[in-house]
């Protein structure tokens, strides 16, 4: 069903749509570039995320990603409380896996962007991986969060990316968040690129994937060579709860890349 020929046709279609609605690539998964004018581009350093970044990363994710991302906005998350357990879990595992990056404004030393990646493993059915088991949908108290996770699970549609890429571990980008004042600087693409280079060269990871929930995030990943393996249209998935998700942010795409 998901042959290379079908996938090529899907990606060609996506490219043709993107070319007719081209806009500057946002550094945030769900919002267009901030309309600020830089008299001089800020000096930005990308660093591997470590524990000293934890609190600032947590604040940035809550204040940007869960405010701006289309599914979160549509379901009207109770901020900052509702996503806390999920964000803390993702950050903790990302710190363990050591393949996530922060973007830092050198002049202010503020964290202005983050990409949270975790390493997913293909395991025998009899093997339990504690980290992966923690992401079981039923473990989360928030019904809205469980609903979103079910959407992300659905877009995989029984596609085995481990089989597709002939590997036992993959890099999974879960969250990208960029400070609104630094959008339009292509930070998302830079963070993705840095993550892929580290995954490939330091951890010998053979493939990467993400669930892109907006047009802007999908375009950023596609520019880094990701291909579309599947997609779901929000209004077809749930015509009541997701009725407002039409237009440019009308779908979730499963995107992946062989490294």
C-alpha cells in the first residue's frame, strides 16, 4: 500500500502544493515568521541540550509550542498546567538520549529555540522498554493530550518505519519551539540539521521521523530531505472537535528520512 512509487507520487503532490503557496519558512512548527526587522542578525550558537537548560527549555516549550501549535490551539489547552506531565517526560528522556539541541543568543545567553529528540527502538514483543512504555496514551491524565496522541498514533497507520529503513533505532523529533522574536531566521532547519548530523555521526542512527502537525513544520522537515509516508486530514479524522483546522494547517503528516 505504501510502495516507493506511491510515496513518490505523494511527495510530488506535496511539492506542487508547496510551490503554489510559498512563504518564508517559519522557525516554529505552527506559526509564520515574526514580523521583526533585524538591523544585524543575532549571533546564535547551537548546543547539545543538557540538564542546566531544563527549566528554560520547559518554559519555552510551554509558552510557544503549546500556545501556537494548531492541535493545541484548537483544543484550547489549559496553560501552563495541562501539558506539564508530557513536557517534563519528553525533556527527561531527551536529556537521557543526548541528541537534542538548544539555540542560544550569544549576546544575551538566552535560550531562544529547542528541538527535543528521543531515540526510538524496535524491540521484540516480549521486551519492555521503560521509556517507550511511558508514552502509552493511557498514562496521561489530560483527555486533550490523549486525544492528540491518538491522532499522532493514527498517522502511522501500521507503517513500520524500522522495516522501511532496515534499522533497529530511529531518531524521533517530538517538539520544536522557537522564541517568537527569533522566527524567520531558519532556526528550525538549523536545529533539524544539527540533530540529524549528531544522530548519524555520534550514534550511528540510520533513520529519523516526525509527525508534522502544521504546514510550516512540514516544509522545514521537507527541506532537510524528509519524505511523506502518510497523512491524515484533521476534519476527516474528527469533524466535530477538529472542525476549525482547515486551510494551511489542515493535516498531520508522517515524515521520515533515511540517514
